């Protein structure tokens, strides 16, 4: 038996696909965007993991030229229309230009659109923030800011910005800031850092900071009540802090720590600073996002890198750590639930290659693709669009992030050229009444 080599992240590399297997897989039907599935070939799940009742199969990605800036095209397999919305190395309107290497949104768990989806923020490679029309993607205006600013989830005209010493509400269009918190005795404030968000109702966030003695702490802050919650002594936790964030309901704080062994653990606290959970397993899960489940409880959805569900997408409840297995193992790299107006779905970015996935019949049959998946464990899914990226570094990762109502999803791609310019693309998604 041939020994499998390993990917840089430790996933098995099945190697090249035989002509016989490739021929069979190319002849089968694929799961169409409307949710219908061919049954010619069944993709079997790993024992004990979630199955996909629609029986999706691996499909080869047809060659396709990179769309021109602002050109709208259709995915040749799924039929989804998408538009290239940035132009690395070029000018976008009269007031903004993109870096030649990249021009892309921030991250999968960062909300790219504002609350009413009239504005779309491009932050990496834009010398600050480039703001586009959220529906036509035409460039509107540029703001040369270096602060960590994220869209307010309910107020379309505002962003929440965290400076070293204060928190503001910012109107990007007017370029006006209103200070909402200027703490005494804290400095080096951070919004996570980087991966922080605001609770789904727009009230609370978590701030990382240094106290008067220089120790790293984290605490929740209520923007409406102007109320600071107790400090959490992050510097006393084992390992180095990656970030701390607020849960979608605003009831919990998650702090992600990396131990000297490189094991990535999670501590879950109430906003009052009481620890309720420790997830000691490595990255179980990570690269994910927080949401409110159908029963009103807080969950974190991401990719596990530990047994018994290694490389599966899982949902983990914050209050008690209960795990729901959502997919078989696969090449999912990031999960996003920024579709807060259409709950119950998670948007998954799948990396990998055809050869790697085609010879792994027990794995999720997706590569270089964006998939929307039900979060209830049923396995119901929608295949959205091929990404045409070839991951060669962090900036070339997909990082798919949906709009608040789930009708659009933005992702990054170097269009199959390792080290090539990374642009952003937006796909439009139609949701039939049957899946609402």
C-alpha cells in the first residue's frame, strides 16, 4: 500500500488520481445551486460523522479566464453569477488605487457589508479603506485610516473603531467620529485583536488592553449602556493570547490561547469574568465564527484539528462545550456566519485540489469552492461557486464572507497563479422559498 504524504497542515495528500477514478467522477451529476443532487455516485461519510443527504460528488473545475474588473460572469458548473470587484495595481474611481499584490476584504469572520448592504468595505491593499457600492460594486470613496474599524451590525451608517486609547462610532461617509469610551488606567486597546466582532444586536464588544501594571486583560463593554464589565486576567492564562471575542448574544467571551506545544486552546468566560469552559484540544474548532443557534444558545462553528473529529467542520456550544459534527473530514479552511439576517447557515471556504479530494471518498467532495451548509447537523448544503484560487500564502486564502442577508458572498482569489495578484470577487445567491 502506498503511504500517503502529508499537507503542510497535516492533512493526508491522497496523491494523483487514476484515470479510471477520474473518468467515473467526471461523468456523475453535481449538486446544483437550487439544492437538487444527482445520485449516480454516493460520497460515503467517515464512520460516525455527518453525511450529506444530497450525495454531492467531486467535480473538476473547468478552465476559465480571469474576469476583467467589474465584469460579471457565471460559474460554468453551478451557474452562479459573480463579479470581480477590485483591481490590484489599478485605479478604482478617481480617489482610490489598489496595491499591485492584493486588493481584498479583511477576513472570513469580519462583516464586509454594512447593515443594509449599501456599502462594501475593502481593507487590505487599499491604504486604509476603500468603500464600494454594496450592490453594483462601483467605487465610492476612500478613507486613509489605520484603526481597527468594523461595521456596526444594525446601524448602516456606522462603524465601531478601536484606537490605542479609546473606542469611537465612526461615520465613514461623513468621516466623523464620536467617542463612546475613553478608559482611565488602560492602554494599548485592541479589537480582539483583529478577529473581534460586535454582538449580533450591536451592543457589546470585547476589548483587549494593558492595565496600569502592564498586564494583558480583556473585558466586555456595552456601547448602549456605556458599561464596562470586569477584567479577565488574560496574562494569567496558559500560553500566548491570539484574541478574545464576544459571543453573538453578548453573554460570553472566548479567549484563544496558543501553548508552547503549539496547541491552540479556548477559554470561555461569562461577561462577568467567570470561566465556564476550557477546550484543551488543539483547534477544536478554529478558523471559525460565532452565531446564535436555533435554540438561542451561543455556538462557535469552525474546523477541528483534533480527534475525534479532526478536519471536520463542527459546531460547539459555548456554555457546555457540546459538539455537533457538521461534515465529514475535508479541506475546509474557514467558516463564516456573517449572514446574521439569514441564520441557520454557515459559509465554508474549501481549499485543496481535485486530485487530493478525488482519491479520498470518505472526505467532503469539495475543493476551491464555497459551500453554504445548514448548521443543524442535517447535512443540507448549497454549492455556491468555484474560487479559482491557488493558495500560496495567507493573502491568497479564500476567506469567504457572506452579506448580512446571505444574498451575496465575497471571496479572494489569485486566479490560479501562485504569488499572483489577489483580487476580490462577489457571487450573488438566490434563495428559493423552499430553503428559507
